[in-house]
């Protein structure tokens, strides 16, 4: 049996979401219809439509049977919706787990100028090796890099900025060596990297390559940091951390709910977890 990959899971998830939307629509329509029937039945019982007793009894029995039938359909739809939602959540979690497993070998490098207009993967990998050497990281060769390539940047940020590099290592140990020395990348110069001295150059940053959900959570965490007087916000091992100051405890943030619990007026309901 073929092991599912991210693309096949995404397609399955989109199909399930489409079914979920349709079921939700059917559920609402049936519920609205049932409520309308109930209102009609109440009007009849209150004497809104006078009729002989035997006709009224027949009408009430018919409405009761129809009501029971619709209640059965509504209950079944509700169960189908619940089951489908569980399946969607399971596949979403599986996609994120696969992405996280794949991304654990990756570094994202920003601010690194391109060597030339047509930069091959091999050129990009060589640039990475230059950077690692400048960071004082020994023992990393091309054999430690699976692939290095440029990725697209958002249009709003694209003006005069080099495309970020995703460097995928063959071993996690190699990535961790670079991460341990990454602060030194702030002090590199074009000459250090084997680039012309007159090339436009901004500070290089080396970061964890985060899955979209975690990237969004880190973005929200940084916004929260500025808004609520926290001094530090970072990510480690697929978890976002916040710290109020140098002497306070680190708080783990794995979901938006965790972040919301840190809002001052809700702090009575939160539990802080040390790193």
C-alpha cells in the first residue's frame, strides 16, 4: 500500500472540506424547514386553522409523523457532520506532521544576495557553504546538503530584496551546527561570502524553516510580544516561546488559544509551562 504524501492528503482534505460545506448547508436547510413545520403545527393547535375534530387529529398525526421523520434525518446529518469534521481534523494533523518532519532538516536564509541572475541549485548550495564557513561551522560539505534553492517572496516585500534560500540538509546534526552559530551571520560582509564588495548587502538572517501554521503563530506571537510588554519571542522544536524578561519563565505557545490565555485580564485561567 502506498504511503500517503502531503499532496494526496491535501487533495483528500479539500474534498472532505467540500463535502463538509455541502452537509452543513443541507443541515441548516433541514433545520430551518423543521422549525417552520413546528411553527405551523403550533398555529394549528392554537386554533389558527379551525377544522372538524377528526380532520384536526388526522392533520396532527400527519405532522407528528413528518416531524419524527425529519428529526431522524436531522440527527443522521448531525452525526455525519461530526464524523466528517473528525476526519478533516485528523487529515489536517497528518499534513502538519508530515510537513514538520520534512521541515526539520531545513534552514531559511534571508538577505543573502544572488551570485548571478541565473543561479543554479549548485550555485546556491556553494553560497550556503560560504556562509557556514563565515559562521565558523566546520565539517559541512556539499554532501551534507540535499538541496538549496531560492523561494518566491511576497510581492509587498519583493522590491530590491533577494529571494530567501531554503537549505535542506541530509542530517539534522548539520543544521543544528549552523543554528548554534547563526548569530555570527549578522557580522558577515560581501567579501566574506566571496561576493563583490560593491554589491547591495543587508544583514543576513538564518532561521528555522517553519510550516505555514507555525509561521503564522510566530507572527502572532511577535505581535503579542509588542502589545503586551514581553521582551522575547522565539521558536524552538516546532514550539513558540514567549518570555516577559530575562528573569521570568518561558511560556510555551502551541496554539492561538494558548496565546489568548496570556492576555492580562485572562491570566487567572492560564497555566505557564517552563521550557
